[in-house]
C-alpha cells in the first residue's frame, strides 16, 4: 500500500495536472482568432497539400479535442469546433493532425512502429482490469506476472508515442509559418496549445512506467 502511495499516486496527480494544463491552454487560445481567418479545415488542407498529400479526407467529428488522424482509413478527423473554428488553437491542432498524415505518407519509422504495436496494446489494455483484479485482490501470483507483461507493453507503446507526437507538432509549427497560414507572432498560441498537449503524453508514459515498476516489485514479494 505504501509503495502504491509513493510510486503510483503522484502520477495520477501528474496526469490531472497535465489534463488541466491542456484544457486551460485550449480554452485560452480557442478564443483568439488568427489574422488570416483560416479554419482548422483550411490549415489541415494547406499543410497536407504542401506535402503532396491528396488522398486524405478531412472530416468533422463530435466531441471536444477528439481530433485524430486515422492511418488505416486515411482520414483526418477534426472536432467540429476545430474543423470550423478560426482560432489559433484550431489551426494548431489541425496542423498537428496533418503532421501525422505526413508521417504516414513519408513512412516515418516511429509511426510505423506505433501502428505495429496497436493490436498487442489493445489486447493488453483489455485484459488488464481482470489481471489486476485477480492478481492484487486475490493474490494470484501468475496474474501479477501477466500484469507486469501487460504494463510492459503499454509502457513501450506510450514511449513510442512520444517521438510520434513531438514530431507531428514540430512539423505543424514549421508548416504554419512557412505555409503562410499564421504570422510569426501568432505562434505563441500554437506553441502553448501543442506543448501543453505534449505533456499529457509524457504524463501517460510516466504513469504507465510507475504502474509497471509497482507491479514488478509486487511480483517479487
Ligand atoms: Zn498527435
């Protein structure tokens, strides 16, 4: 119990901190319009066109910050607020997702690795609740070992996600200025939004790693 308090609980707070940071940045910069009046849709389209990508569909979807690029269907999904929005946050996030499309089109190695890890990661996260329930509450040693393996998979996945996310933001920032979508002085809003979002991925990795270490130490008792 003591071990859990020291190792895992702080990472829960770190995750909450990162989440509130990204919500705060989004709230702030989704109110600031960009000077050229570009929508998130415009930004994603321009960034992809400049990279020679013409076979990715851009669609609006429900939900807040539900934006993502789906490599299997080559679909760039933007939350309605970012699809239609003309804020710095909207174009920043849209350009970030376009950054993932560029990674996919150019065969960026870390994205390939991440995509390859998706099936095993999905399996690990689905079995995790049962493994933890049996392992920790009923002290079934075999299940704890299985839990260690599951968290190992999740931690590796979160680790590979980091360069993928940082790289997508880097590509987005470069394209927004070079592509004439934003002025230099508008980049502060984009940097704040995307850098805050990056913290949530760092927090997720640290949380996963803490759980892995915790279960590993538990399995040795
Ligand atoms: Zn991303």
